[in-house]
C-alpha cells in the first residue's frame, strides 16, 4: 500500500466524538435504493465505522475499507471487518457489491480513480453513495464558531467536502443521474465532546497548524458555560446507479 496523503493516526481517538449521520437520511437513502436483503456494501474510507456501523445495524453486509491502522483499531472494538486498502485500489473482487459508500471520505481520494474503482466493484445497477455531515452555518452559534476559526486562520477553506460532487460523477460516464438526499438534524452532545471532535477535523487542523489549540479554545468560548449542546447539522448524500453498459 502506498503512503497515505492524509495521515489520520492522531485523529482516530477523537473521531467518534463527531456527529453521526442523520438516521432519517440513511433510512431515506435505503428506501430509495431498494437494495436486496443483506446487500453487500463496500464502505470506502470507513474510518472508525461512523457509517459502517449504522449500515450494518440495518441488515447490510458491510466490508469496511480503511488504510489507517489507528482507525481500524477503533472500529474493530465494535466488531467491524476491515480490509486495509486505499479507496482507489481496494483489491476487492469485481462486481461483488450492491453499494459502495463514502462517509466523509470521497474528498480525500483521487476522484476519477475512486469512481473507476467503485464502478469495478459494483454489480450492474449497483449504487455509489457519497455522504457528508455539514454544520449548519446559518445558525448564529455556528457563525460564531466560524469567526473563532477565521480569527486564527483567515483564509480557512473547506476544500471539496462542501462542494456538490454531481459533476464529477457525471464526468466519469460510469453512472446514471445523480440523486440527492438531505436531512437537517440536531446533534445532541456535550460542549467538551463537540470541541474535542475538532481534533478529528483534518481540514481544520492542517490549516490551523501551530494555532490549533488557540482555535479550539476560542471555539469552546463560544458556548460559555453551556454543558450540553444541540448542534444543527445537515447530512447530505449524493447517489447514483452504475450504468449497465459501462466498462470501467
């Protein structure tokens, strides 16, 4: 396995403090997909299992693909089965999966190569699904969090994780029309866990550099003496079916 461009080893211990995907959004997705009973899923960039586990709870047979050993170690505590591989070259058998999913991971892959690999893994008519959780930046407290970040990282950018991937999927020529599911929800958590969850936010940590502790202190200060938080998020999902005639 080639060296990783993004090393998540130091993030693994904090990753499960991040918001889960909205249960309603996952239910809407699976209802739309109408997958067969015990459908086979390759969850690419599975991390600690934030998507793999809820898919497994819904009766799907999940193979978690994750190149980072520290992430795999956390997920194995919940009984996940892992393949140690990158999303662009999983080594899994062709045409073996009904669903290939990416839970907040597609943005760290080489998109064209990842889409070719997904098409190779999927049975005809199988589905890719790209998921992200986005904090609701129209919320006043989350606007204050953004201000806290940008005081220390003026040019802070989210990269492609907040961009619509539909054009990239269409450009590949390997999939049909892109559909979307979106669900706003409240993540009920403690202030400590919310702030500590940013220690698993690679995009922020990389750009903050030596200012990361100052950023986290200022984020914490946004919430004053509040012990419990209800943080508004959107789970956003883009999905498309593999073309029956495509040749990845």
